């Protein structure tokens, strides 16, 4: 139950963080609609729109994705209408960013896919509006504010699928393990493979790094590993998307881990937890303690904040970089327009995809390993 609870906690917060509102796209189409209205309409109304745009900063991921897909569709429609060959199309940005559109397998030649809209269509027919209204906003000071919206997006769907796969795989393996243990005394097949992964993470990653009484952290670390692993792998299959390539998702996972780290430190250290925030050397004279405390306390605080920052950026950058390289190599095939020259980039893209499969496991392992190390460090700080 603790394992399932950890999955649901990570899923809910990650989904909330990744489902930021995308009102900027709707505002982008408003000037065009205003220009099409009769000239007798008062000029004060279009002039008020830029001010509204300044108040609400745009979500860079969703805006870039929607603009890229919109430009691609626009150029395709124009080329088809005039019978001209299509020009350059940005197919990298829509693939690596979040959006309200999602592709599903569909028997339509030659794309073999169908786009569905998870949000709502705007006045121009583009899927760029959230499904639900905003529930609040986060003030950003001089930058304006960031609206909070829980509408489903492509990455939110992938997070739901990753969470369901995590529950299904681990619960099924646990039931099979129990059944095989009663039948032949040992697990077999799929259950044996999952047991090997679980035991390795428990005995070689969690317990040695967390330290004494570290058994209670095993369900959380296992949840992190399998949840991140499935989220990474979903981006390598056709029609899938890498939710861990979204900084909002990785940042939320890092924040949850940061909370677990600090609470574990509070429980293990008691009042000594304040020693991890305020540096107070006990083996120095008072004249040295004061300047050292003033200098080292900000460093201690920065050190606490750099841990979740490193977790979020490392996972986000590694999962995004591999997809960009693969898509760039595939773009060379269409650039050269030659079967002979295009074979080399294609083979390189296949090699990078195999490397991406390894990176998917590696990044899930590194995130779990570092979470265990950080928990162990703060729990053993009094030593």
C-alpha cells in the first residue's frame, strides 16, 4: 500500500505541475481576430489586449509546441492548396514539448496516426485552449503571474499511463511471486526478473546509502525508480511522449524527494536538524564561530536547494537531449534527399535510439541512487 500511495502522490503532484495553463496561445490569436473586425469598432479594445498578455507570462513549452505544430499544419495546407512542395517544417519542438494535442495510431495512410484534442479549439480551429478553467495562480513578481490549470495534456496522459504500468507490473509480480513460492518454493519467469531488480535496489542502493532503519524508505525509492523508468520508456515507442523531458515533471519529482529528505532529517536528528541549516562550529572559539556562522550558513542553505535542482535538471536534460539528437539526425535524411547519403544519418539515429534505451534505465537508477544518498547524508549528519 505504501508503494501504491507513493505512486499516486508522485503522479498527482507531477500532473498538477505539468498541466500549467496555456492561455498565451489564445491571446496570440486575438489580435488577428480583432484585425478582421469592421474598422468602425473602437480602437481601445485591441489596445487592451497586449496589456493582458503582459500580465500572464506564457508557458514556453506548450507555446513552442503549439506554434511549431501550427506552422507545420499551416505550411502543409498551403502547399497542398497550391500544389507546391512543402517547405521546412519544425518537427523537433512539437515532439519534445507538451501540448493539448496527442497522436493515436489510426489506419490513415501515410501518417498511420490521428490527432486528438485533449483541450478545446480556439476561434481559428487550433487545439490550444485548456479543457478546464484555471483554479488559481502563482505570483511571479515583476514577471506577472502563472496561472494554475489541471487540464489534461499529452504529458499528463503519459504520467497516468506510467503510474498505471508501475502499479500493474509490481502488483502482478508480487501476486505471481506469492503464487510461485507456494507452488515450487521460488519465483519463476517475469516475477523472478522483477524480484531481481527489487532486491538489487533494496540491498545495493537503498540500505547501504540510507543507513540503519532504512527499510522504511525502500517503497519510496522503488516507486521512484519504476515510475521514472516507465515514463522514460514511453517516450521511445511510437505515438508516445517523454513526460520526464518536461522540467515541470522532473522539478515536481525533485521537490517531493526534497520534502522526503528534510522530513527524514527532522525525524532522525530532532532539534539537531537546525544544525543542517545554521552552521555553528563547536570546536572553535567564539570569535571564530560568529564569522564562520555568517559565512557558512548561506552555503548550507544553498547546498540544500542545489540537491533537488540537480535531480530535476539532470533527468530533464538527459531525456530531452537524446530525442533532439535523434530527430536532428532524421532531419538530415530529408535534407539530403538521397537514399545513399541518408543511410548514414539513419543508422546513426538507430544507434542513438539504442543508447536512449540504456539512458532510460540509467537515469531512473541515478535518480533513485542520489535520492538514497541524500536521505542517508542528512540522517547521519549528527555523526
